[in-house]
C-alpha cells in the first residue's frame, strides 16, 4: 500500500483551498457608489454583458473582454421555442491554462425583461444557484456557479447544465446572455480573462431566413429560370438554387423546424408542394388543386410549417398538420377576400384570417381567443400582417398604395402610420435586423428599401430584377 506523506496531503489541501477561495468574479454597482466584489460563492448579479449590464472587466481589468484564447458557449438553445417548453442548456467556460472557472447567465425578452424561469439539477454539493438582480429598470434572474462549482472536471474547461423553462405564452425573441471567468487562482483579480456570448430563440417559423441567424434575408425567386437567389445576412454570401418553374407559387418557410427557411413551391397545375428541407432533404406532397392559394403557416403550433391552401371557389381552408399528419378544413371567407393568416393571439398557432376589401374588415378565427372582426383598411389596401412590436402576436396592418402609407394596429404598442413606399411597390415585411420585430420594407424594381425597427434607420440594397418575386411576399396576399 503506498504511503502518502503529511507534506503531500498538506500541499493538496492548500491547492484546493486556494482554488475554492479565489473565484474573483464580477463588478457590483451599488446605489450611489461603485464597489468591487470578488467572491468564490458566485458573481454579483447583472454582469452578463446583457443590455444595461457590465461584463466583469471593470473588476478583472487585466485584459479586454474576449481577448484571451478561451471562450464561453451556450449549448442547447433551440431556433424556436414553444410555450412552457423545458429546455436543457449547457454553459461552458474554456481556457487551456486557467485553474478555476465561473459563469453567469440570464434570459431576456426584447424589452429587457426576464423571460421564463430556471430549474437547477439536484446535486450534492450544489454547483449552481439562482440569484436576483436589477438592470435596465427590470428585475432579472441569473443562473451562476456556487463555491462548489468552480473546479473543472475536465482539462481546460468547466461546464454547467440546467433547465430553462419557456414562458407560458410566447413573448417574442428571447436572448440568452452569459459571461464567463477563466481565472488563474492567484488570490487577486488580476490575470483573469472574461468572456461573453449570447444566443437567441425565436417564436414560430422563420420568415425568409435561409441561414438561420434570426434575421430575414433579402431573397428572390426568378420565375424566368426557376432559380432562388438569397443574400444571406449571416455572412453576406450569395446563394443560388434551382428549384421551381415559372408557374409555381412560392411557399418558402420552415417545414422541418430547424429555424431555417426551406425552399418551397406550390404547383397549381398538379396541386403538389415541392420542398427542399434544410435538415431532412427533398419531399413532394400532393395537397391542393388548380386555383388554390398557398397559405403558409404553423397551424398546430409545433414550430413546423404545415401544408395549407385557401380555395377561393368555395371559401374553404384546407390544412395538413405536420404534428400528426391530420387534416383540417373549414369554410372561412369569400373568394374575393385576401388571405391574412397569422398568430393574432400569441399562442404559437397560425390563425385562419381574411381581409375583406369591400368593407375594410378583418375577420379572424383565433385558435385560442376565438372569432373577431376588426374594421381596419380601405378598398385598395394591401394586407401586411406581421409582428411589428415584437410581442409574438400578429398585428393587423395594411399598406395603402395610393399614398404609400403603412397603417399598423399593433397589439401591444397601438396604432401608428408610417409613410414608406410608392404605389407600385411590393410590401415585404420581415425581421431584417434580428430584433424580434418585423420591419417595414418594400421591393421596387430590384431594389429593397427597409426601415429597421431596432434603430429606425433606413437601408437600401439592390438585389434582384423587376420581374423577380421577393420571398417575403409569399407570406402575404398579393
């Protein structure tokens, strides 16, 4: 049996004690004065690098944030979340030469408010804790390490796993912010590296987002050659893809639920949908007939687009649910109505809806809140339903070609009118800046004009030709 000397035991205990003693966390701002707080029991709240927060580099000031050889990552964030969904997340702080590691994470909606709750795993001793903080005028909750959650279990990194519980109702885009500390355990705050990162999860299927970055891409379908062209917002790369024929109606959407828009067309001549799914590949599905109008949406709330058509000849909607392959049909509307499907009650399910130009009334059959009629619009208006205020509810809205004004009845932020466009423009609302709100936008002779909601700035880009069909127009009645 090997004999372990007292000296060796003492050295080992000293190293462990020093490591536990020295997690030198994050800068805390108390009312009226600055106070540096370093504690192995966990970082002070509101230091994830989220809006209105610090990122700990004021205390750990040896190096700029994200300047070292390490990183912090958040794994498990889905492209889309469902109400009440329980989602395991894993945060990892890495740096090959660090001794101990720490982290802090929060989840916020587009208003900077806490989104959802956290559940910690049963551990003995407990390596995680939930603390309350205050930033940006809002109380926020944070998951972070404890004194027992510092020591790495693998070389060069430390990981922590816990559960995020999504809100009971969709609240729009949810962003996860995390800061990590890769510390040298020297008993002070110098020599430590701070890293930050963020990830987001959307509500519902992607709208013209071919690269899955949460932003709508400027993209067109060219009927003359059956080619799709997309200028991806993630890296600026141009994608061209031959998929379709001149007679096809575009129906691009997220059919496999991976957060990326899939190339898709509905062919009226044979009533067949052709879809190139980004995850599961090509499929063809016969659903509809000549004269039908594809009405893209997620009618069963599983974050996957369903095959659905509106038949003007009889005013019926026909829906094939992706969740169970079931079939729905209902009569709702007249042949002269314009389809206006959307999630008007924020339950994660697309609602059957029409805009009737003859009387300027919207008729909505909401999946949770039931039927309603809303007088909003005039004879020549174009319905442009979308979520303009980021609350995950589709807003009643029209574009009036006669004066180039957008009229929006936002479900949270109320009414507004915005002059943006000309009579011949095609409205193409979408979330081009990734803030969880649809931006006002038009397509004019191959040029895109955008009014970004995040900063109210104007943006124009030449992409396409006058005969192209802009992809976001596939989501609204033409």
